[in-house]
């Protein structure tokens, strides 16, 4: 299960990097109004911005979810790794009739 979540996490991270690099900055909208040619794209003049922004937001939610899941899994693994397990048979028996230690002076 850990490997599947890790693979999804890596794929989503790479997809987010790609989508963020594809997106236009704030200044790109001004160039489109002067005939830069973006209105002839598949999504139209403003359609690609909404699609890419929403897709990036969905991938960001998936990325944070997988990050938290991996962190919880790593925490559980670390807790179980450093837990001190003492078998019940190796503990000293507790008796109520043990003599009190005497001091010799």
C-alpha cells in the first residue's frame, strides 16, 4: 500500500510541475488583447486558464492528501520500530512476602 501511494505521489508531483510550467503569467493576458494569437487555441482565449487552474488545484489536493498519508504511515512505522517489547516471561515475579533490606552499619 505504501508503494502505491508513493507512486501516485510522485506522478502527481511531476504532473503538477508540468501544469504549472504550462500556465501563463498575469502579464500574458495583456498580450492576448493585442492579437497575440491565444484566442485561436483549443480552449479559446480564457478557457485554458480556467482548465489549467482547476486541474492544478485538483492535483494539489491529491498531492497534499498523499503527503499526509505518507507522513502518517511513516510515523506509525517509526513508532513500531522503536517500541520496547519486553516478553512477559522475562519479568521478575512480584511477591508480597519479600524481606525488607537490612542496613549494616
